[in-house]
C-alpha cells in the first residue's frame, strides 16, 4: 500500500473515532437499578452523572460500593431535568410519568428491557455499550462474561431439584433469569415442574409436596412483614435444605448483568455440597 493511502486511512480512522466520541452522550443519568449497574460497568470517566437510589442498597444491588461514588436520584422528572442530561437510561417499567415528561421536554430516553435469559445478558451489554458510545468496552465485557459463563456451566452429573421461594411464596418460573441461572449451576427448577412459565406465588402446600433438595430464599429485610411470614413457617424449615440469601445473594440475579456469574458460582458450590452429602 502506498504511503499516501496509509496516511489517508489513518486520517479516516482518526476522524471516525473523533466523530464517535462527539456523538457519545456526555451527561448520562440512570433511573433504573439494572441500567445503573450496566452503566457503571461501561461508562467512560465522568460520563455517568447519577444513578438511582436503589443502586446503593446492598440487598438489591450487586454494586453498592461503586454506586456510593455517584450522586443518586429518586426518579423524579424535575430532579432529573435539573441534572441537564443528554441521555437518560430507564427500564421498561421505570416510572412512566417521569419518562414521558422527559421526552416531552426533548431529553433522549433509552429504554432497556429486562434480560430473561443468560443470552440476553450478553445482548444487554452490547445495547448499553451502543447507547453510551462505548462499543469497544462493551465488546470486551461481553467476551469476558461469555467466557466465564461457559467455564462455569454444569454439563455433567446429577441435577438436584431447587426451589426459589421468596416473600408471598413468589417463585420465578421457567422463562426467567433466575431459572436460567439455576440451570447453568446444574439444578432443576421445581417451579418449572409445577408449571410456572414466568413466575407466581406457589402455595406452601405445593412446595412441601414437591420436596425440593434445596430452597433458596432471599435475605429478610429489617422489621416485620406479613409477606415474609411464610419463609419462617415450620413446614418450610422441616424440608431438606435451605440456602439463605446471605449465601446466594439474589442481588446478583435481580438484573441481567455480568454479576449473575456470582450467583452461578454460589449455586454451583451449593450443588457440590449437596452431591458430596448424598455420597
């Protein structure tokens, strides 16, 4: 290739990179726990200006310490508008009134749907990278996530039967991210056997008759809640086993982010312990 063509090519690359940087949003505000975490993982320095207050809650967020470095918002249209964002990140179910108001004010809002499968976690990483103008960082994060997931997936051996059981008896069904995490860790989801397609409240009687090998429950919040009474029922405690939320944190699989790998690791360890006990 002639030197003149090399110079022309390099100049074109520099110009395209500069254009991409110029088009990337400079002031990004996130209103949703899941977009908070993906944005914190991918945003350029000083690009992300605010995350939702939930991002600092360790019971829900996998990144509370990182979130403490950012100003928080409570999802109000007025407070977000005053932050002068050139992009707002929201979830599919984020305060619709706020999203609609911001759009009427001419502020771009990117809506990200929840990930229901592990494959969709990869897709969401790519989508967030595109929204932030951070495609290269997203490609690297996606590659790392997929490589680690492939190494962690259980492909051999018995698959113990697990139930995820939370307040009000809520259990995620087959078409949910937690169920996909269970599968990756080598478990069978009892809710799938019971016919729960997406999720719902499983009666305690049904859970007891299913006799799961392990029950996974979220850590209880401070204070008392009637919704959580079912989690301390004697019939539940009499079943074979339970893994508390402190051991398998549901904050790792609430959102479709690379932190689901932590849930796969924790559950894989629980599976190994079950199989060793059985032997």
